[in-house]
């Protein structure tokens, strides 16, 4: 009973509004169904020169106001349920492509450093990867670890970004020989981080690696 009253008061004080249309919604979703349907898949094609990735797929467009709002709120306000909304969008995107790949993938999120994860309370890429892996019945694996802290990539030039990420990951899982991997991140910028992760996984034996992200920043 106490919990019920407590929830009632929290709802009263902090109603959950849709991040798209700002309407309060009774299902307590951060994005109402109507606004979710407005999210569109990315129509641009990007050119990345990344040696260790076999393919990069970007689901949405960062310029899309609603998608942008979801990504930034998840990251900076640490509202975990938004990860599931973005993951649902990623699943719809991947559904059209999954038929091209009969193999079972191992899904690996880009890890955060331990201190960063403790600060935020969760890793947003992991929240997305968990939902995604469940949806497609792929195996989720969290054995890719970030062993070095990095400066914020946004502040660096492209060349410095490459140096900044060198050796930051370590694979702590079993040998990956013959395995197909999907690495998941929320946003890919130049791709140097995800490429470094792919390098680590290829050195651990991975056969093929696809990078999958919500948007390109
Ligand atoms: Zn809405």
C-alpha cells in the first residue's frame, strides 16, 4: 500500500512526458506510440575507412529531432528506459536486414570504463545490446572490457582520435574463431572507437564483424 501511495505521489510530481510531443502519457513511456512511428531510418550513406569492420549499419539520423533528444537524454540524464526505446527502433531497422544473414551473431556492446559506468549507473550501449540480443535470440557477450580511460573523442582531431583509442580494449572471453559478431554502440562519430574494438575482437579470432549504431554523430 505504501509503495502504491509513493508511486502515486512520484507520478503526480514528476509526470512522464513524451520527449517528442511533450504530452503527458498514461503508459509512462518517454516516447508515445505516435512519436515512435515518426522515427525514420537513416537514408544517407556514410563513408568510413575502417580496417577491422566488415560492415557498418546506422539505423537513424542524428539530425532527426526526436531521435537526437532520445540519445542525448539517455546519455546525459541517465534515464535507462530510453535505452529500450532506442533498442526497439534498432530492432525494427535490423529486422529488414537480418534475413541477409542466416548465421547467429554474438552481440557485444562497446564498454564504458568502470569509473564512467559507476558514475552513470549503467552502460547505454549495453542496455541497447541486451534488448537487441533478446529480440533476435542472439547471444549477448559482455567480455569486451575497456581497460584505459580516454579523453572525450569530440575534442580531438581525427589523427589524435586514432591514437587516443589505441589499446583501450581487452577481450576477456573465449576464443572467437569462426564467430560472427555485431558490435553495438549508441552513436558512431568517426568510428575509430568501434574500429579499435573490432581490432581487439579480430585478434581474438572473430571471423566477421558488423558495427551497428543508432546514429552517426
Ligand atoms: Zn509523443
